[in-house]
């Protein structure tokens, strides 16, 4: 009969087996974790843009500053402004996209003229935008799309 190990220590084989299991788990988990981080680089700006559109919509509805409010989208930044358009704005603030994220497609259609536009304006006291459509953000490997419908519903997917 074999004697029991009285010291309670692990054998070399047990240590190697456990380390091997950790190595296999890490082999599969690290790429999944990195993919999740990369996706977050784009989802956070998409969430920020969606929230800012909603906030701008609320400012117009509550008639903050007694004027319309809007957002103008460019390739790597966006301007929040007070006024009927960016050209006649009385105030604006520029926000830059971070982490190599850009607007890859700004597909907004002006409701009145049915022409493309890069401005989204909410008239004073109104929740409805002057334009509807989609705005896509991407870092090259992940893309999120912000959707604005004619009634003013805003979400991203």
C-alpha cells in the first residue's frame, strides 16, 4: 500500500494540469475580451450622440433660451448649436469623436425640401426634427447606427 502525502502539498503533475487548464481558458477568453473592448469604443460614442440628440430635443421642447436647438454632424466631430440653423446660430459647442471613431455615413433627409442635410434641428417648443434618417459611427471593425425618425424617436443599433 502506498503512503499518503502527509504535508498536504500538490504534486508536480497536479500543478501542471491546473496551469494547463488556465492557459487553455486564457487562450479562448482573451480574444473575446479584446473584441468586447473594441466594440465598446464605438458603442459609447453612439450612446453619447443618441443622448445628446435627446437632450437637444428636450431643450427645444422646453424652449430653453427661447430658440430652436440643433446638431450639425461632420466626419469626426459634431456641433451642438442654438438657432434655426448652424449658419444663424447664436451659440455652438463642438464635440470630437474619440478613439479613431468617425461618422462613416450621415444619411439625413430634410423633411421640408427632401434634400440631404447634415443638420438636425428641433424647432422651439417641438419634439419633431427638421430631418430624419441615420448616422453611422465606425472604428473600421464595428459600426453602430443612430436612427432618427420623423416623429423624433431616437435610438441606436
